[in-house]
């Protein structure tokens, strides 16, 4: 059915570090590794605008969102890119789950649209020589995320190929200087 699109919005739960997904499909913990399902957790139906806002929080620019789940207990949410920058892992897991368990199974057609912001390509690696202790922490976090994103994207590519799914990369020539706040 071409009129049924699965939407997955990736968010990161600060306290647990878990990938948190807001979706219009059931996020089954058997098929999604280490994921919190935001719709299942919420006692009310959250609007898409709230999920989009949660997925675009960058502390220092915009504060983490705090949601009080029950009296005196709140969790904080930030951009999904803190876990994995492209959402490729979630897309691969969703595709596999739909192929396996959906009523559409082999009749389902998949068109995975993957947005890429043009990022500067890394040059040669040089050792850190100035303020190395704080810079090592930041560089390790950023490079680990980039490595995980690359691994996840390669996994998505393989999953799409195995399932005859179209993977459509959209390269957007935007950087932080061209996007208004």
C-alpha cells in the first residue's frame, strides 16, 4: 500500500543514553536494539511537532527537553544525532521488522530517504598538542559518533540491498552558517 509511510523520529534520552524513537508504527523491543518507544512511554498522544522539537535539541543552543513522566520523575531529551547522526540504524531495523512481521511482508515496497548534510571531509589525522585533555574527550565523542553513523549507514545500505529497497540519499548543501536560528 503506497499510502502507508512509516515515520521514525530519532531522539536521545539523556539519562540512559538510549535511542528514543517517536513513530507512527509500533517499536517492538525484539526488533529494535536498546530503544525507548516515546509513544508507548507517553500517557497522551504526542503531536509530531513535539517529537520534532525533541529531536532537534542541542544544549548550549537550545536546552534539553524535560518531560515529567510521573510526579517527581522527569527525563531529558536531546537530538537523536547524539546517538547516531543519520538515523540509519532505526531505518534498517524498521525495514527488517516490517518485512518480517507486517501484514504487507513481501508486498511492501520500501523507499528509504536518507538526508545528508554536506560535511567537510576529514584531512589527515594529526595528534592533539594543545589542551589535549579536554580536546581528547570532545574529539573521541565526536569521532565515535561519526564512526557509529558510518557503520549504521553501511548496515542500512546492505539491508536495503537484501530487501530490494530503494535507498535514496539526498545531499543538502547546508551548513550551520546558512541555516537561520
